[in-house]
C-alpha cells in the first residue's frame, strides 16, 4: 500500500472518485482507452502505471473484457447443478464466443441457469426462454425464493418508512456512547465470515482523533452460493441504511460508502432509490433532525474482483489502487480509506443494528448461544426442496434447518460446501453433529462463514470439485503474496493434470502445498482455501485415492 497514493486519491473527496471514473471510462467497450487512463492519472496526480495496473486487474475493466456483451455464471452452485453448458450453447446462437464472458455467482443459486445481459441478471432453463430474453430483453420468470425464519430479525417485514425510522431521533439524542454500548451489549459478531465483534471495531474507530472517518458497507458478496446480502440489499434496503447511519453515529464517522458488487445490478438501483428516500426526508446531510449529526452516503459500484471482499483490498479498490491486501497493522480503524479511521462491515452485520437499537441489545443477546448471539441468514441452493433464504437462531441444529425447514434434498447429495469457497466440505453424515454457530463449525473442523450451502451431488466427482475450487482461488488471488499467488495455481495445475490424465499427485507434496498456503498467505484467501481440500481428503479418501500416490 502507498500512503501517498491514498492521499492523492482522497484529495478530491468521496464524490469525485478515481475508481468510479475508471468504471465510467469502461462503459460501452468494456475496458477504458489508454488515453482515458492517461487523463485520469494526470487528474489525480498519479503515474500512468497506477491507473493501467488497477483497471487491468478487474474482470469488467481489463482489456480481455473488451466487447463482451453477455456473461454466464460459473459459480459453484450452477456448476453442481449442471445447467450452464446448455445456457452457453443457447447464447452462442445469438453471440460469437468473443462476446461471451463469465461472472462468478450472480446470486441465483436457488434456481441456477444464470446469466447477465444489458445490466440485468436472468435465470432461464430452456433455449426458447433464453433466446426470448436476448431478443426481447424481458424475463418470463420472476426472481423469487422461499423465505423462512425460526426467529425473525432480518426477515421481519418492512413496516413503512416512517415506522422504520421512528426511533432515529431519540437514538441520536441519547448520544454516540450510549448507542455504542447498546451495540456492544448485543454481542453482535461480523456476519461476513470472520465473526469479529462489531462493537470492538466501532469503539476502536470512535477513540481515534481525526477530522474525517468512514463507515464502509462491504456489499461485495462474492462467495459462490451466498445470496443473503442480496436479499437484504434488494428486499430490506432500509435495514442496511439505518445500520449505516447508526454505525456512523457510534463511531464518529460522517461518511458512509456502500460498495456493491457489479454482479448485483438490481441491488445498485434499489439502494440508490432508498438513499434518495432518505434525502427526501432530510435524513442525510448536515445536522440531521437538528441533532448536530452529519452523515452522507455514497454508492461505489464494484467491477468484478472476489478479493475485494477482504476489507483492506476493498479499501484499496475504492481509492483506485490495485485491490491487493494490505499488511496489518495498521488496522483500518486506525488507518483505512484515504489513511483515515475506517470501519468495514458486511450487509447482514449492519442490517442487524435496526433490531438491536429498537428492541435492545439485551434482547438480541438473549437469542443464540453464549458466544454466537442473535440470528444468521443462510442461503440454500436449488438441490433443496425449498431453496431460499433461512433466518435461524444461532445454535439451531443444522439438521433442523436442512430437513425440517427446507424439506431435504431433491436428489441424492454426498456433501455440503458451507461458508463459501474457503468454507468446509461437510459430508452428509456430519450434519447431525453441527449447530449453526461459529463455535460448532470450528470445533468440528469446518467454517460457518457466510452460511451459504452448496450441495455436491452424489454423482459429481469430488476431484473435479476441488479442481474447480483451486481454479477459482488462483484466478481471484490478488497476487500480493507468493504463497497464495503461486500455491493456488500449482494446486490447480496438479488437480487439472490428474483429472485429465492418469497422473497421480504426490500426497506429501500436496499436503506441503496446503500447509504453505495456510501458514504463509497474507490473508484468508490463500490461508482458507486449504480447508475444503483437507476436508475432502479426510472424508472422501476412498473416492480420491486413485488420484493420489501413497
């Protein structure tokens, strides 16, 4: 990270943003002209290598993206469902191969056959449906999924703008310290995967002396199989915005930034409309409700990079730098966006603040377990009889969620990949041992993470699934550290070689490679990807042994 580049990027403020201008320059052709990048470098007092190096990283700005017109989802859920080859063959009737790109998970894991066209996402099973969408730019299907809760917090129905923000003035009058204490009482832990206490982050930021601070909502929900954040963004947007206001108030921040992934175009539109509602009711800007609280919001549209789910890479991205992971310390709460104190939390975490601050931190704390309080959203894919979003109290039996609530499986399934690409591969027989909380999964050698659930069907080769995972990991590595940049690629090469020939991987070599990734990687991307591989080798040894020596 360059402190100087951070300062140069921030000198014009939030609304004149370098990264946003790079995205604008990429519209139309799919990648910016070099002359545009040269101009941006001059405007922001940076080198040309900086602007080119940044745009060449992202899926939707890199030169290889030029003239792409349609994108096919290649996420894990769609892979296991087997729908995408037919989607591709149908689209090839209207587009030449160079016009077809890929997006990794469009958040339509509940129905699959997903693709992106003209700024919208679609799911269509038949060739006629797909060609009608292309020719008429209309979708015959509505994007609906089952929503069920055994303890409703985030899935509570929206009661209207006035009712939703009724408590805002009284909370602002209480003062930031009292609001922060209520959040700490709740025991709320980050729902993006790491499970870090939210109150600790807010308090650390509040204690910093700075003329400018930021709250960033990480809405770059890149884990294939996860669409719980998309549910909140599109169906409960004001839960998120209320949480942004309160997090800003508690930490002393006057700016909130919502970083929404490019793969969720509808979410960008919906959040924009919700922000305009706040403006129309004078709940953004200076001296909100005459309480002396200043706060404003800005949407940044991402450009396709899974690593931006890591908070420091996300900060670099907003600054218009390459989204590489930063070394820590310093932590973002001390030196984050534009070198200012910054708190980064994901959508689900921030959205929980509405319930916590209107119903009380103690009531939220009373739900769940001692160390994992509250509720958790789970995303279930199309292999379930009732796929969709499930909100469950922490500590709920996993078996209860998957079988009693979701109805079990439509087809035979041998394992569940839970918690995103870095989450554990859970064999079916282990379901009864797990409860939905951080500790249960960790103790059993798995990871709750985002709590997305992807089913691996019985007839899907586990070696092929591992190859897919490491292809994803190597493609999405930021490249900052050697263990991840080289290790994920070497693992993918070994797995590809054994799936396409009679080559057998040395188990000793592979174990050493996984150990190097775990111990040497700078962030959880390289450090976490060995977990599903180790789970697979442990629980599916008989299936995998023909691909390994010894």
